């Protein structure tokens, strides 16, 4: 017979709390990084950080291209009015049409 360790031990409860706190901290680091990237990137002089920002920008461009490829494969495009996916043979989606017509 092997050693059985119940899931709800005091040790596991504390470990779960530690994991939750570490995840919270990592989320906050991500938020800080996003804030700095979006609002302060042009003020940063540190070469290492500038390199990381350039890597993010390059990856964002790659993601944009991949998403465009995915739309093409699906026979879809983005509505120029609202950004929703629509078939390539449509000029815009019904939401954009409704908004445009209601403004008249």
C-alpha cells in the first residue's frame, strides 16, 4: 500500500494561499508592464527595456498577421464600423448599419 495524502491538509491549504498570492503578484507585474508599454514606452531609455518593448511590438505585428490569415481562411473580415467578424462579401455588419440608419 502506498502513502495516501488527503487533499485538504493544512499544508495544502497554505500552499494554495501562497500560490494564489504569487499569481496575484504576477498579474500586477503584468498590469504594470502593460501600463508602462502603452503609456510610457517613449520615455524609457534603458536598452534592455527598449529591446523588450521592440519584441512585444514585433510579436503584436505577427499576431495581427496571423489573425488576418485566420479571417481569410474562414472567409471573413472585420467590419470597418465596429470590428466584428463579417463575411468578406459584406461591406459592414448589421450593428453598424443599424447605428448608421438611426443617426438619420
